[in-house]
């Protein structure tokens, strides 16, 4: 049996349904028969250095190439070769270094930039969502990897999207439609020499360390406004150049192989169990 | 349509933290981690009791494909490993409170059954159609727990996990 080759009637074409666009898989996975007859293929992932035992394989046609899906048995992790080299530092030295280092944390912000003039920023702390408005165009922060406060280095992960108020007839109307607080509308309208932000009141006060990080972010922005703007413009120019180059030199589509396996599952099996022996 | 499924999150940037999820995490603590030693990715979330989960994969956030997986939450973390030969891939999670009784497309086939056999739960499947052309309708295949994708295959059973038993 060749599990790569489902019978022709399984080669389903794509479909779309606008109303359910969020939900739909527009490429139909073509199920091949499971390898239940003992003819179990193996596949290697050169990049991962892992050997996989394929349990089930099928393919999906996504237009310009195929995606091969392999459900595999959990792979054995390659043995780790221990180094015999002398340690570079003593434990005491490492401990001292660690004491002197700042804490490291991740600052994940979801930003919606409107008209490149004002940004609505959202973040989570536990289950509580917080919201703020900033006069910084967060597009300009995309090249900024981290921001530092007195005691913490934050890896900055901004998820940025852009909106235009044009369809609403201007920023004022857009802000009203979006039920922005008055302070945010005033902030957007004012001509500021320094960046500002405003945190929307919520049930629980926002964590002080996040506010400190936002302060640091705005101070940094004000001190590096020019270079951030230039870097942003350069990134945009590079993006457009790459887009143009790819349009002129479109890469030949390559088929993809996806391997997947359960690692912690309430239903599926671990590496030492066989199918159907649950 | 009695479906109560919910698309949870289109994945996602990589999060380096290896800290396990807990019940209070927003978005079910959904995260993707990368094992630099093997190049494999871990996709994990908090599985809440009473919920079941479907996984979808995409390379472009436009074409989404259901993986034939129906996970059940038992108030523990759930994690699947992935490798991909593509330069980028995305995963997202869909929640269904009763996957083997809900029918998103209203065709009478449950979402869970369709996913396990490689059908899209949102696309209407003709109950009197015969996907594998073996003479038995798809609804007949479902009722008799046989494989709707395999022509003339000996009778097989669908286990609770959707795997084919010899």
C-alpha cells in the first residue's frame, strides 16, 4: 500500500464560504488509508535530525503546492553528547553574574495603530485585559527587540495591526464609533512634542511593572524618535523591494511535509503504546 | 445548528517560556515553543474538562486544514509536537463542547466524526453520498463504524480516538 496516494476520488478541490471564512479549512485534507497493514513508512526530518514512524499520511492541495501531513509516533530524541571541555566559569562566578543581571521578562503588547497617529494597546496580566492609548506609532517599534527598566529587561513582542479612519470620515468619528474614552480622543487631537499614553481604567489596577515598562518605552521613543522613524522607513523600503523582487522572480512552490505527534494527551498514545490499545 | 465551537486563537508567535499552563491562563494558555536541539515545535494549551479541541494548520493564514485530531480536556495541559519543512506555519485551536453530537453543517454527521475521517465539519456532506465508492453510503459508514475513505476495506472499527483497529 502506498499511503501517499489516496484514490482519485479523494483528491478534493478547495472551497470557500464567505460567511464562515474564519472557520473554514479551504483546502480539503485528502485522507489516505491508515497504515494498518504493517506497511509503516518512515520519514526523516533533516532539519530536526529526527526519525519518524508514520502512522497515518494524507495530503492537502493548497493550490500551488501540496502539503503532506504525517501523523507519526513520538520520535526518540537524539542522544546528547556531553562536552568534556573545561567549564568556562566557576559556580561562584556564575552565581555572581546572575545576581548582577537584571530580570528578563516578555512584554507582549497587541497594538492597533489608527492613521499612524494613535495606537490602541492591549495586554493581559493573568486573565485581566488592560487597554491603553499611546501617541506612539507602534509600527516604528517593530525593530525594537527589548526595552530596559531599572531592574528588568523586557523582550518586546508587539503584535501590530493598522486601521484607517477614512471610512468613518475622520479620526474623531472613528474614535466615537469605537467608544474610545475622551482622554484618548483629546490625546489624538493634540499636537504633542513628547509621546504620551493613557491607561483606560479597569476593574483591577494594572501591574506596576508594566506601567514602568510603558514609561521606559515612551522615554526611549522620545530619545530615539528620529532613528526609529528612519529604521521603520528602511524596513518598509526593504519590504517593498523584496516584494518587487519576488514578483519578478517568483519562487517555485515547494511541497511541504508536516509531522505531528502527541506529547501530552488525554486521548492519544505515547511512544510505547500501539494503536488501538488504549 | 447546535454547534458551540469557538475559534480560540490563530497561532502565534513563539513564546520561549516552558512554564506549564494552568486553569487561569487566558486563551487557555495557548503557546508554541521551539526545541532548538531537535528543531521541533511544541503546541500546547490547557485542556478544560468538558471541552474538546480540534487543531487546524495553515501556511498562509488563508488555507486552513483540520488535522484528524479530537482532543478532550481533563483539566491538564495538552501538547502536540510538530516539525515542518516550510518556512512558516500556523496552528489554531477550535473548541467544541460536544463534538460527537454537534453538526456544524447540519448534515447529520458529527463534527468529531468528520474531522477524524478527514472531512471538514463546516462543509455539508451528502448523507447518501459514498466518498469511497464502496457501495455503502457515508451515513451508513458512520452508523456501522466503518471507514468512509477506504473502498472495499474489511470492516474496521473506529476507536474512541478515531484510529483504525485491525
